[in-house]
């Protein structure tokens, strides 16, 4: 899922170094640390150097002084608004690295007498020092103008076709959940009548969802929809939901594919389909560094009686592709003509299922041989595939030919007609006439 960056006009305070003049009268030799104005301590790390600091809280800022007898200001952050009860409501300050850049960021928490809580976050920027991040900050409890708007979105939403869910909580927290209810992303939400913004706690990125007239939420960044549901009900894999049986196994001999080969001359003269046989044999399967590498040959055997007599040169055509079992997505590859090597057929695809993304890379070569044993022609497609070790959804499909030349010609251009389409959505292919081999089993 893509999250877009958002620039904030409100409360986007750039916090720079303030005056180094010490507050109040200082007497040389006195240790200011025993004066009672120290509210907390911590360690700030920048450029690999760590400095112990003492924190003094005021209604307008949090000041960080070096942990030394002389009161020397090291840095500070200014609050985006005055907090009158800051000194009494102060609860905690942390200097954790929130964005993973190795630099200390600042989080300040207040717990007020009216049971509201204020959570303020600043992220370190090398050029302007601490930058207040409104999207990571929030106030919980009490009266808030956005409370009524938030109620429109509180609850569970299913992301259509993605097999993960959004839960929006009454306290303006949100989480994307997978089918096992594990949290994939989380953060805080800002809502109004025109939509809800999801602010990611880890990256600070923002996803805006817009309500539709039929009660769904529209994600324009990813062109997706979410609809309200009562419970998490995992979606079935597309192959299972469509009743597409993966009934062929590797290294188990040949399988008959009816109408699996077509022959014609010129621009479709004498077009006819006939039967052929397919088998898949694995030649390598190993896992290293979290990547599984599989090598296999997909072999098509075309009998003599499947090729009619032509008094001129003619074309013999078969179709076979790779698919993802879970989403049904075609791992699109262009049509390969005649004999080719792996360098000519290299493809990279990413599929998303159950809140996880899987990148699949593959190469293949094609080799046509005539008059091999009892067969008029034999096609060998030799694949090498790289995929995540925890992914098991790769399917090889040997597909039946269309019953007319026009559709056959269009099928050769399918990579430009329906790139990465779902197998159940491609009009030129009858998914129930294909042979399916599970490559990962």
C-alpha cells in the first residue's frame, strides 16, 4: 500500500536552538541541578555522540541542559501551543530514535487533571534540528471538535481484494490487520466529514480515505475500496474461490491438454486446434538468505496427428504462463517466438496477499525441437525463479488455444491488453480448460 507524504500548515513548528542565556540569577560555583527545576533526565544522540541531559519543563517548551554543575543549554523544543498546566501535568519525555536514522527524536507526554492526555512528537532534521510532527502527535479524551466526525469511521473495514482490514478505534488510534489479526501498520487518525487521514506512526506518511455514497471508503492513492464489516473473515485464494483445481504435480509424468496447440499458415489459413501433452520436471530447488531458487522445465509434447498437413510454411503455437494462486494475478510475460534464451525473457513482479508483499523474479528460455521420438514437435521452457522463502503460491499454467485465429492473434498481445490481470478476468483465456502445476510444492 502506498502512503503519501503530507505537508502541514498548522502546528508545523520548526524548533531551532533558542537563546543560550541561563534563566534566573546564577552564582559562580553553585550547582543548578539542586535547585529543584529539573523535571527529567535522558540521553540525546546525534552524529554518533551521546550527551546526558537534564530536562526543564515550562508551559511553552522543554529545555535540555547538559548534566553539569553549570547550567548550559544543549537544545530545546517549543510546544505548538501553550500548555498552562505543563509543569504539573508533565508525565514523561523520551529521546528514542523513532524514524531509524540513528538520531534521537523527542516525545513528550502530559496527563492532565481532566483525564485528557497530550502526546507531542518532534523528529530530528540535520538542517533545522527538531521539527514538530503534528501527524504523530495527538490529544486524547475531553472535548474535541473531530470526535463526532471520527464516529463515522470507528469500527472494522475490509480492504476489498487485499485480504487485510482497517480497524479505527474511538481514541483515534487505527491499525491495519491481517487475517490472523496481526498488526501490519498503525498510528493515529484525524477525521472530518470529508474523510479520514491515517497517520503512520513509524514513517509519518499519510493515507487519506474518502467516504462514498454507498457507505464505503475510497483510497485514491491505491485506487482501492474498504467496506464496513462485523468481523475479520479471511478471503479465499482466487484459485480456490473460482474452483480452479491445481491437479498436476511436477515430476509425475505427462498430462493431456485438449486443444492445447494450434496450427495455421499465413494470417490464419487453415487454423485448427489439437491436443498435446505437458509435464513439469524440477531441476533445482534451494533456499538461501531467505530466497528460494527453483529451476524447472515445462515441456510440451505435440503428437504427429496434432499437426495437419500444410503445403506451405506454417506456425505452431502453445500458451503457458505463471500465476499467483492467492490473487490469481498473471505474472505477465511477453510472447516468446521460436527458440530464445533466458536473457531475452526476464521478468519481475510483486503480489500482495494478507497484508504481505512478495516479489517474484523469473527467467526462462524456449527451445523447439522437431521429430523427437514419437512426437512431431517438442517445446521446452526452462525456468529459473527467485521468490521469498515463505511464499508458496507459484502456479504454472498450460493453457488451451482459442477456437479462432483472431483471438489467437490477440492472445499473443495479451501482455499489452491485460498486464497483471486476474486469471478470472481475462476474456481470451478459459481458465477451466487449463492444466495447473504447483511449482512450490
